[in-house]
C-alpha cells in the first residue's frame, strides 16, 4: 500500500493498534533511516492511549509504555553491535503474556529475537512511502485480514 505523508503513516499505526490482539504480539519494522518506522509506532501508541512523546529508543535500545490494559515495548536495535547484547537487557522479560513488542531494525537481533507476528516493511518512493505488511503467525493473519 502507499502512504502519502506522515498523517497516513500515523493513521496506519492507529489502524494496526485497533486490531492487535490482547495476547503477546510482536511486530518487526524494517526500512531505511527516516522511512517512518517510529512515526508508525507513534500512531499505534497514541491509538492505544499514550499521550506523551514517542521517541526512537536508538540509544536506550528499548522504551516501555505502561498503558491501561497492556505494556508496549518499543525496541530500536540500530546501534546493537552484537545480538548477544539482547541477553544483557533481558529480552525474555519483555516477552510476557500480554505485551506488545515493536522492534525496529530486527535484522540486528539475529536469532535472539522471537518470531514476529507481522513484519512491516517501509520504503521510500517518489510520492511518499510504500509499505507492506506480512503475516508470520495465525494472529498476524487475522490482523492483516482486518487491515484489508
């Protein structure tokens, strides 16, 4: 699908949030620097009730958002030097029964990351962004069907 601007990216994040199941759900976000990964996360978090700033956790690796009915963990693995570093931040502790995990630059995490429910790929094009959403689990397939 095509996203013309920041507003369309925020809207897609909000639509994804509306269809995310309450159980643990993992989203991998792929794309170049500035492709809109964090913007999409911002739209998703706002739809789930977060009212503060949403910044890319490039230096902290993870930002936690404790919302009314679940926790959301926003990872940015761009600066990860070695996937083993994920053991040091306690990655397994974030993957609990009701968490939503948003993982930017998942390729940096290698096999240390859990399998995603969906993969969102964002690419520049001359008129905005092209985006694809790929389901990788049954829950991801349900979400993708609702997005269409």
